C-alpha cells in the first residue's frame, strides 16, 4: 500500500497528518500513520468525487485532533518518569564527570526511552554535550589560561604573577561560562517535565 | 467559560465510555480496525472525530484488554483484527453492571429531579 493508490485529497490529508505527528514517539507515529492510511484507502475509492472524499475526511476529524488524542494528557506526565528516565536525566547532567563515559550512558538511556519525542531527545543531546562537566572544563581553561601566561619566574627569585583579570575582565567568557552551566540544568528540568508515561 | 466546562465534561464522559463500547463491539467476535471505527462513528452522538479512535485502540492494546492479529484482506492491504482478552472480558462485565446503576440514577434524576 502506497500513497500513490490514495485519492489525491486523501493523500494531501495524510501528508498533513504526517507533519502534525512529528512530535510523537517514532513507534506510535508509524503505527498511527499505518492505521489512518488503511482507513483512507478503504473509505475513499481513488475514483471517488472530491465531495465524497471530503465527507470522509470530515468524519475522520482534523489531524491535530487525532495527534492530540495520541499525545498523553499533561496530568498523566508525573507518573511517566521511571527509574530509567531519571537515570538518563542525571547522567546527562553529571555523567560527564565520570571520565565522560557517564554522559554517553545517559545518551543511550535517553535515546532508548519511549518517554520523549525525537525533538526532546535532540535537545537533551545538544544542550550541552558532556553536561555540566563541559561547562566547568571550559570555564577552568578560560580562567586558567590568561593567568598562567603572565606568570614569570625571575632568575633566582620568586615566580612573579600579574593579575590577568585586571587587564581584561573577560565578560564574554563569563557569559559563555554561565550559559554552559545553566543550559544543561535547564535541559534537565525540561526533560523531567516532558517525560511521557511509560507505555 | 461555563459552556467550555460543560463541553469538557461531555467529552470526558464520552471518552470514558468509548473504550467500553469498543470492548462491547468485540464481545461476539473479532473485528478489524476500520470496521470498529465505522461502527462507532455511525452511532448517534458517540464519536465526534473517527480518527481519534485509532489512538484509543492503540491504548487498549497496550493495556492488554484487547489483542490483535494481522490477516490478509481479500482486497487491499492486510487488516489488523482485534479480539477481547480475558482481562478485556472482565473489564466489560464490570462496566456492564456499573453502567446500569449509573444510567438508572442519572435517568431518574433527569426525569423526576430526584433519585426516585
């Protein structure tokens, strides 16, 4: 069964549904699209008039309404965060400190969980790779680097350091550092709120 | 605002009862998705959007009150046939008894303004 055998009006409807379903977990999305495609191919003969096709679509309802019925109710959400989901959230945030491996483990848990949509998973992956560890590492390098440069050992004397911060307070660096620390925390909160009920 | 609250109430009632209507349709044997959806869609005042029944069928399957088998169709793509599980049968029996009491009380109240 392909969209080629569908009535043009039905094919257009299915395309709208496909787009509206982007936020669903992949297995639910696939299943729903198969069911609706079956419905359309059975209810609308390819040679039917446009009016007949539209009548069937009216009964079927708006794609958005169907997606809303497939999407878990917001008040069901708190029960959806199982051990796996919490482990994923914590590992993504702090796992980077466990030689980086912890973050990878968090990533695996994130992508194998059914509790999040693909979009949520990308957010969890990209904000910020390595979690808090990345922010702290970059922060330490940023603070440490200019200071070291200005430390000079005078022959036979005590090493002399000038205070780098007084020369160029790296406001931009501080902002970037703050973002790198805040972003993973915000992402964790977001993922915790978005976790859908376990199937 | 008040109208909206009422509308939500009706749609919640509908949603709560619909899953048992699916189970009841399967009482006498298996049916495939499109058949189920059309039967429910044709009933007066039961369903506003037939498409929203497909997510409901998926949920019933995940809850284990129905089970499915794919079969070839004489024309077109394979069809997914639904049948009741023992859990589904028990849920339907339980609902049948509750519904009768519920319906009688509400009917009496609407008719007489009192429960008797």
